[in-house]
C-alpha cells in the first residue's frame, strides 16, 4: 500500500516538474523574442 502511494506521488511530482519546465521554457522564449525585437528596432 505504501509503495503504491510512493509511486503515484512520484508520478505526480514528475508531471508537475515537467509542467514547470515547460512554463519556464515558454516564458524565457517569449522574453528572448521580445529582446530580439527590441534589438531589431534599435538597429
């Protein structure tokens, strides 16, 4: 019983980590895009 609890918990935290990484990645990507657009405008 405890093993099952551990397994489901690890799966949950893994999917949570994946979501956080995706959010972090998309956020940094949008920031990079904005910075690139600013550089193009400055030129």
